[in-house]
């Protein structure tokens, strides 16, 4: 009966790197990634993307850039998931211009974009209270030939809620959220209407919500990031 040599293959290394990444152990993940290559195992696209995600999740955008450079030198071309990870790395470090450049690079390389790529930038901008820039990126979703998804709209509504921009939030809801049955968006809209003194609109929306069978969220507050 043949005995195992104990050698690890790329898949095993990648699984271990992923495990360390989820545990927030970036140093250990990086050490394994280096060891894999020292043992003559050439990382493939999946391995590179997982390593980029590990450092991106920790907000280490410079380290993420280094992994991408190594990836390209090895002959691997970045794909949609690579760019998604890089956008996460940049937005996590408030490098919104660099994150947007990733969208432009995708366009240049002919790589399909999804709402998820834009949503990461939207999330970063709205958390920073930069609603003007967030609106510009939101419009870019349309320009890219995509329809903003529910998450895109949820991020925007939350942004307006957090900074207490009642007028902007109501305007966005009425313009972009027609037919949306998302629990958070509808609950937030009721609070925005009430905060803006639009009791009639709030009551009408509440009645519609009840007919849809949607359970309202009761813990939402306009201007929560300023309280």
C-alpha cells in the first residue's frame, strides 16, 4: 500500500489560506501563500484571487496591489473577481478614486462589470457621508448598461438616513424605488416621510406595506450617524 508523501497540493494550500483569511490571520495566510510557491506550486487564478481577498478584507490595499503585480508577472490575467477584491481593498482604505479606476480598467480590458463592483464604492462613499459622489457613482451604474439592484438602492437610502438628509432621501425613494418591496427601504421611507412632515404619504405607504405583508423595521432613526 502506497504511503502518502505528505505533500500539499494547490487546492489544499488555497483552502488553508482561505481559512486563515476568514479568521483574520493575514500574516499566516501570506506565509502559506509564499510557502506554496517555494515548494514549486504555481498559484492559479483562484489562488491569487483568494489571497487578494484576504489582504483586501483587512484593508491592506498596498499588499493587494503587490499580489496583483505578482499575478500578472506569472501570466495570470485579473478577472472580474480580482477587480472586485481590489475595489474592496481600496474602499476599505477610503481610496475611492483608486477604486473607481478599477471600474475604468475593467472597461478598458473588456471585463464585465456587475452591480457588486459599484455597490462597494457606493457603500464606502455613503458611510463617509459623501452622498454627492455616491449619486454620481449610482448614475454610473446606469451608464454601464446595468440596472441598479436592490442592494444599490438600499445603500443609497441608508446613506440619506444616516446623514439626516430627509429631502434627498424622499426624492431618491420616489424616483428610484417604485415597486421595491425591500423591508429596509420601505421602513426607511416611512421614517423619512414622517421626519419631513409628510404624514399623509407616510400613512399611504404604511397601508401599502401592510397589504404586501411586509413587517416593518421599528428601530430605524433618521440622522443616526449624527446622534
